[in-house]
């Protein structure tokens, strides 16, 4: 089959026959099933190992296929990161993500086709590229995070730039901040002084519980925070979740001062620290709608802190 015809068949999921290798991952309440013809198609970098899960219902099915090479298709680009990936719209809202680097001479080494509901995907791998390197990670950065981030637009959920701290009683405090705001420092401080779990020191998913995790009597609108594999300098990354109790916007300052934010202020601060696909206005509308829900149900504060034990003690002793 000609390369373009084969790519088209894969894109439209016309390739028949079961694939012998399969693995499941769960990140932030999103379950991914990856299938392929090679064992390496379901071999991921070690940071994803804690997020492997048992077979079951899944949100995104990804079929890995290999082609001799991939070429730039020249389609209209919706968004270009300028470094590692770009996205184009093709048939009926389906998206094409191309991943490249300087080694690939500006040609894609991976190409992902995914439907408009972000539930079924085909991942094409370039044999020409991966023959030159010893390890082919199908979900390698930034594909795994892009997949989950886009899927979250279909649910009451969003990814935030923050550190999630879970107290011994199970309650969760989320500290959000831009790069350099002190997230990894906050994670290290808490673990040195308290018996806490750090879900992540850089990326946290905030969401309602997926339907498959609900139990009789659970409130389906309760907000949880989930750990992710995408950690910061302190390298905390757990697959756990916790009920979200409070959100603090981290800022360097003096005196460990906490000030309550209004709902509109909270939405603005949360949105500024969120990861949202910017190539569609509907994604932005969804994000703002969900953040209004979060800000309306979770107390949000600005926290001007000094990086010492007093910063932790201030939160431990804080009462709304």
C-alpha cells in the first residue's frame, strides 16, 4: 500500500485485525488504552509506571502503527508550539498532531490522529527516525500531556500549574503558581515538616470524579485534585487523588499573609495558571465555565509567603 494510502487508512481506522500488545494508564481520572504490534509500542518511560492500571473501561483508545517515514502534510495549522509539536484540523473536526525536533530535520517523527471527542486515536511512528535512537516511547513528551489535556475539555476538569498537598486526614490543599513562584520549594518544605503526600509539584488535575469512580451516596459534583506524572524540580508525582479543600495562589512576600479572593478574582488567577488548548474558543469557554464552578465551591486565597517552616505552620493553623 502506498504511504499516503496507508496513512489515510490508519487515520480513518480501516486497518483490521487485533493488535497483540496492550497497556492501560490512568492520569487524572482519564484512562488510556494503548495497543500495538510490538512490545515496545506499550513500553513507556519509567515516570509513567506508577500510572499503569488494570484493564477495564477507557476514555482514549490509542492504536500504534509504524510507517517507513513521515512527511509534513502541509495542512492548515491551527497551532504551532514553535519547538516540538503542531496541530492541524482535518476531516469533520478530527485533529492531526505532528511531533518533531532538530534531529528529524523538521519532519515529524510521530503523528497522532484523534477524533473530535478525543476518544479514539491512531499514532503513527516513523521507523526512519526511531532506527537512529535506542528507545521509542510512543507517549513520550509532550504527547501524553497533550492527550490528557484535550480529553479534559470533554469533562468537568482542567489541568493547573500547582502543587497538591494531602494532609493525613485526606484533605487536600492546592498551591498554584507560575514558574518560579515556589511550588517545588513548597513541596519540599511540607514533606520536611509534615506527614503529607505530594501529588505533584508542578501539574495537578482538578476535576469532578469520573462516573466509574463514583460509589453509592457519593456527590458527583465534589471536586478532587489528582496527581500527574509531569513533575517539577522536586520530582513528586503520584497517581493518587484527594478531595480539594482550599486553593492558594502562591506569591513571594513577607509575613505569610493570606487574603481571600473574590470569585471573579479566583477565576482569573486560576485561568492564568491553567493548561488549556488555545486553538478553539470552545475550549476556553469550557475552561472558564468549570473554573467558575471551582471558585464557587472551593475557598481561594492569595498567599504571600516566605520559604521557611512558618509558611507551613501558617497553613496548618489557618481557619477559614
